[in-house]
C-alpha cells in the first residue's frame, strides 16, 4: 500500500513535490463563494402580503405546538497536501492538491431533545483539471478514485477537478476550496431531498438550515426548489448593504436599529446572472437579543431566507405575512438558552442549530490524524 499522493502523480503523469502539508484557514474569505455582490442582485421592497411600515413586534405573537423540528448544517475542513507539476510544452506549471473533510448532518427534535436524523462524512480531493491526461474522458476521475482507494489507507469519495484557466486574480487554492464548498452544498441539498422523499417535511415540520439558501446552481446540475417548501435559512452573518428601505435606498440602519423581538419587512431578491437557478428569495431580519449586550449593532440579528416556491408566490413576488410572522415567532422562541462563552457568535445563534453544528463538527478527524493519512 503506497503513498496516495505518489500514486496520484503517477496516474496523472505529474510530478509530486511532497510539499509540507498544512491546514488552510477555514475562514479565508477569498475561498468563499460570493453570495452578496449587490451589483448582480435585483431587490424588491414589498415582498409580503401585509408589510409593516417599519418594524413588526412579535413578542406577543402566540405560537402553537412546535413546527421547527429539523435542523441542518454542513461544514468542511481543507488541507493543502501537496503541489504537483504538469508539463505544458516547454513550461512546467505547479498546482496545489487540496484534500477536504466534508460533513453534513440533520438533527430532529423529538420531545424537546435532539436526535441525529441523517449524516454524511466524506473525504474529497480537489485537483487541477489538467491532471486528466484524457480531457475528453468524463470517466477518468471516477476511475481514478477507485484506483486510489485500492492503493491507500484512506477512502476518497470523490475527486473534484478545479479550473486552471487563465484568471490571474484567482489563486488556484481558492478555486480548489470553492469546489469543496460546492460539494458540501450538494451534500446538504441531498439531505434535504432525502427528507422530502421520506415525507418528513410539511406544514407541521419545518427544517431550519444554518446559513444561506443561496446555493450556486451550475448549468449541468438540477435544483428542485419544491424541496424547499418547508425550509428556511438562518444566517448569523450577512451583508447589511443589501438592506433597502421603502424608498428603495440602501439603508443598513434599518437592521442596526431593529428593536429586540422585532422583524423587518420582507424583501424579495433575485440574481440577475441566474447564479442560483433563477430562484426568488424572501428575506427578512429578526433581532433575537438586545444590542446593548453585544459588540456590534448587527449582533443579535439573524437574516432569514425562504425560497419562493408556489406559483402564486412567484407570480406576485410576495410571501404570506402570516407565515413570516409565525416562523419569526418560532425562531424567537429558540433564542434561549444561549451558548454563552462557548461561541463568540452566541447572540446570533439559534440553539438547536448550535447543537447541530456541534454534532456535525464532532465528526471531523483531527487535523494531525488527517494529514498523516497522506
């Protein structure tokens, strides 16, 4: 059983440099897909059937038995494990090999306790697209996965080729990490699709996804928006420059001054460039905690998203205000207990999401153990 990186180099006719292995910064903004680029987004202010003038208080809004019963989170850790060289005529180009741990999990709440509902853990490799010596052969990388797994002590689930086209402003490492990020999102979408297939999501059983629902939908991939009829995304981080007021002016102060237990009016937005399949999103902001307990005026506020799914919602570009109020009230009920001291983002945490996130991240192999596998 040989070294997986040496075998990879041999099979792709490259040269391994046996570079020092290291974990890449998981918070590197350059390695993230940019979902909040204002020039590409069309916003419509009145995105609900009965919009409030400014803020809508929800403290007295009564809720029936719990409907937020499923919680989803995905995470990844990425590591540079080698540099590999490929000959291009008289030139020798060097490309990074990035290994990733991709985990995603869904928890279900039953009798006020969270239980693991579904889980996925994979090891993937992001390699340059030029590592395929037969670029016309779409079966090369799946076959290579099988060969690598036969000759190594770890099991690779997928090889993800990243583009090596001439874009000097983009680092190859960032392109590789973005491919792993896309794979993590695909895993999350598959978990949602599985819940829908099993009939788990309905009006009495919503799923709360940690983070944005703005998945990048590639032209060669399908995205079934109907799967998201009973799914909301809750983001701890967001771009306040996407907030507009009733006069259609950018106004982040609306969120900064949002009173506790209140929400903003709903805004509908859509990408001009069909970035996420042409879907339209209903977005509103909800303050869970008083800003006097936080370091920033945006701490304690979460961004809530819901994809417009029904024909009526899409046609009139509005979501029912009663549904928005109901979901917001349920989210407010999740604000306590909070994870004081355990996470610097405590003010923006939904507690079951915090527990789901902790469960998912507990399944990572330690960095030292993981790097020793290569």
